């Protein structure tokens, strides 16, 4: 919303003044929309770059355990997550199933390495 006021004592808005104000308002809308689209594009670029990096790390090995550990560590680091868990198995495990080998988690550490 734009709230424009003429100085007191200058009379009513003329058709030309209203036309100029409308044109400027339209241009402001175009500029704001362009800025929003640019910011959205930048967010997508960061997301795509992060996805490519995580994917590249996962493809460095064919060992399933290493792929899963690399994936959760990369996801946790990239998104600043306290925990990431991936469960693998045939469908939903039963409550008494041993999930020890099906869970992979990561908690980010203070170690920058």
C-alpha cells in the first residue's frame, strides 16, 4: 500500500499527478517482484549446490554403510541439524526387530574437521 499526501493548501490531485503516481506504483511493483524472484533463484542455487555436493560425496564409494553414513553426516552439516536418521529395511520393522543395524544418525560436533 502506498499512502501519498499532497502538502496542505496545494489543492486536489490532478489527473496528471494521479497518472504519475500510478506509473511509479506500477514500476515499484515490477521492481519488488524482480527482487523477490532474484532472491528465490539464489535460494534455489544454494539448494542445488548443496544437493550436488551431498550426492558427490555419497557416490565416492559403493559400500552401503559408508554411503549412508556420508549422507546423514552431509545432510546434518549442510542443514545444521542436531540429528538425522535413516532407517533401512523391508517395509516397516516390527516393534521387536533389532534396528541396531538399520539406524544411522549424526549429531553435529564442535570439531570443524
